[in-house]
């Protein structure tokens, strides 16, 4: 188990949000867009809370702020499971899988 700093969490969440935006525009129907939007909203709320933390404190260990850790892990795992079937473009799917895995593993 690796601990993640606040700075690392900010970077991963930012990358995830950018990749989720790509996945949103690549989605073929409303159901797929809803899945992407749901995770984007969760991560965006977390990202906004992390941006409120002083840069001087970014070396501290990251703890989930805006949602229960178990709920965040569940949302990440559910999206990762569905991601393989619904993300259309291979580069986006690969990048999402990498980021979701990295973030989830550091949360455990």
C-alpha cells in the first residue's frame, strides 16, 4: 500500500477529469454520457475541495474529503468495470484504465 500525497491526488484527479471529458464527448448515447458525468461530478467535487488546501500542505498524506472513501472506491470500481465495454476509443480507454487503477490502488 502506497500513501498518496495531496499533490499527487490533485494531479491524478486533474488527469482523470480531462480524460473523462474526452470519454464524455466520445460516448455514443445518453446512458454512457450519464455514467461519465456521474464520476466527473464526484471527482470534480473532490478536486475543488483539494484546491482549497494551501500549497504548503500539499506534501501531507491525501484523505478523501467530499465523499466517503468507500463510496469513492465503489464509484471508481463500477466505472472501471463498465469502461471496458463503453469507452469507444482505445487511447481514451487505456488512459482511463491506467488512471482509475492508479487512483484506486493509492486509496486502498
